């Protein structure tokens, strides 16, 4: 198995599951970090690591037709995407979209790889007052021209894989995962909860669904082992209101009139350097958007099993908050 984004929390969890599986003999992990800094158990039997930049087509080619071919790998888990919503531009698009397109293009002539699993995101769906509360795989995606690049890139990568389904020599599986409420995963909700005071739209308290890292890893393994292909929603075990999530995270909940939220969060981001962007998340702070996981349950055998550890999340957010306070104090001197 080839795993991109291997040095992220989700990538490491997927690799741990693969190494523990009796039917997996070789895992090739791919990340931007050096081998010394990758944080993976490189001494584990069957695990190898390559430091490479997937934004470069030649690097993608050499990865697939070099180490992956030599190891006779049969599947790819593509979990590499840019996680910071504040960053935009060509380099970000290359990591999010161009790498996906190049991997899929080259798989058409690869001698051994016959399965491609893309870790996509629930944020690709359009959410507004006219959309249903429960989102199945046939719901419209967010294709609006004013959508931030953070969303547009995820939609484009998702559609790039969907367009190749049934046409490629490899079976393609797109996993539209619920938002992963954990540090280091690019979660805007996690960034939202990182503040001691959470400002949310007055008069709105949408239902949300969040997933844990172990459940994403379990869904990836189910996609690798099954015969099904296509698009699958991957919900988490926690469905709750936004205000309840704020409470469980140990944060203060203050409803604010909607027009004031964008400037307030913009000011906070400029002052403290936080990663939360209201323009990226505003629709999901107003309207329900819970994934329907029936197709994944019936065809992949996936059912969410691991709820979010809210006590651990509260502690981790408190540690982050204290560290952010020290940085702010230093900047103020």
C-alpha cells in the first residue's frame, strides 16, 4: 500500500492499521518531512518511507514507477492535502488538486496498482437553507464561484477522482469524511473551538457530525479491502448541536448577530494568527449538514465506532490556548 500524507495524524493512524493487518506485506509512506523527522516507526517490518513533494509531476512519476513498482504495491491511499485555510495560491492548488490528477493519470499504465482511495471531505457539499438536513452522496457540491479556495480545491480534487471512476484501470473509491475534530487535521471546527470564547450566529444552532481519527482509518481499511468503488459518505459517531459541541469542549458560547461575525473573526485571526476562517465555515455555522452513511454501511461494512474523546479534546484545547496566550503576551511587549 502507498499512503500519501503519511506524516499527518490521519496518515499515521492509517499506517498503524495497515502494519497491524495480516494481509498487508508492504507499506510505502510518503510525506514532505525527512525520514529523521517523519515520526513513523521506520523499524517496523514492511514499512518504508520516501520524502517527496507531490506538487511536482516528475516526483509523482518516480514514486509510482520507482519504489511502488519495485515493492509491487496494489493500492494507493491519497490523504495529502493542504490543511491551513489561510494559505492560498498555485502551490496550494498543486498539492490539493494537481497531485490527485497526476496520480490518477499515471495509474492507467501502472503494472500493479489496482485500487485508489481518496480521503475527501464532507465540506465539498453545498449547505444552505434549501438543502436537506441529511446529506447523501447525490447532494449538490459547493460549486459557487465565490467559494474560498480551501473549499474549491477540495471539490475539484473530489470531482477529479469521481470523473475517472469506471474509466480508470484502477478501482476508485472517494471517501467523503465528516470533519475530523482533532489537532493537525485541518479542521475548521477545531480551530473554531480553539478560542476560549466561541462566537456563533445569533438564532442558529445547527446539527453537526464529527469523526475521530480511528474511524477514518477504519473507513480507509474497509475501502481498501472491499470490491466496491464510487463515492461514500463517512460519518462519525458524534451527531450533536453546535452549542453542545462548544459546551463539551469547555468553551464559552456567545451568540452574535451574523453581520458582526466576519469582522470579529477576521480581527482575531490578524491579532492572534489563528487558522479559523469565518468565510470558509459560515454556512455550516448556520445550517444542518449531517452525512447519511447508509451506502458506506451497506457496501463497505463501515459503521462509526469511536466517538470523539471530549475530555482529551478539552485538555488539548486548554494547552493550545495557554500557548497562544503566551505568544500574544510576547507580541504585546
